[in-house]
C-alpha cells in the first residue's frame, strides 16, 4: 500500500530555551529534520521561557499526533550527542509508539520508521 504524500502523520516538536548550546541544538535539529523529511512529518521549534535553571537548558523532542498531548521521545540531558545517536533514539521510540492504538498515524508509517537509518 502506497501512502499518499499529502497525509499528515503528526509533527515533531523541539522544546528549547535560550540557555542551550548552539552546537547541541544544531545536532538535535538536524536529526529531527532528517527524520521528519523521511517520514513526512512537520517540525516545530518551541522556545521555553528564559531561566537560570539547568532543567530548561536541556533540549527535548516530542511527537504530537492531531490534537492529543505531545509524547516525549528524547532528552539530550545537557550532553552533546551525535546526529546518528539522536536518530537511533527517535527511531526506537517512534517504532514503539507505532504499536500503541492511540497513534494509528505511526502505525501507517511503521515500515518507513524501520527503514530509516
């Protein structure tokens, strides 16, 4: 079955604050955009309010399908991971979510998720 190109399967959200390191955001953003392009997902960057708290210096990636609550997929834990390791983590989490009945959009693209590397 071929999936039409105009079907939206959700979006990947990147939560960041002004306290992050630009290099980390570049790695996370590159991984998210790579996955989003392959899986035909939208990408949205959401800036958190400025704070001195290290919690907000962490970058988070969530998946959102329709009007439901966003589901956390990845947290960089204030480290500097490679694009490949971020992609691997996203792929694993999205594959697991594709078996949940609430995320039928991911079920439709499960094969593409598994092919993604």
